[in-house]
C-alpha cells in the first residue's frame, strides 16, 4: 500500500543558490521576483538578500510558463 511521505521544504538562501539550482543568471532571478515569483527580497542595493522555497518557485515557473504559452509569448 502506498504511504505518502512528508518532504521538508528546501530553502534556497542566496541569489547564487537560486541561480545554481535553476540554471539561470542573476538578471533572470531578479526579473522573476519583479514578476511576482515567490522569492523573498530583503534590503536594497549591495545588501539585497534573496531566498525562496524550491518547490514553490518551481510551481511558479511552471504556471508562468503555461501562461506565456497560452498567450503566444
């Protein structure tokens, strides 16, 4: 019988971790944050910190991609 297992959320704690995990550059992650991705942005300028929960961000990417596809973007 199948027994679901709980999975602890994995938090990406830096801009570099987010970039490395998703294979994108810093500009892309910043653009995602501006577009409403579930990325916490704290501070300003050189002291800006980024963090995200990996599963939430992946779900957002899938939905954002589907929206673009359905609008021909």
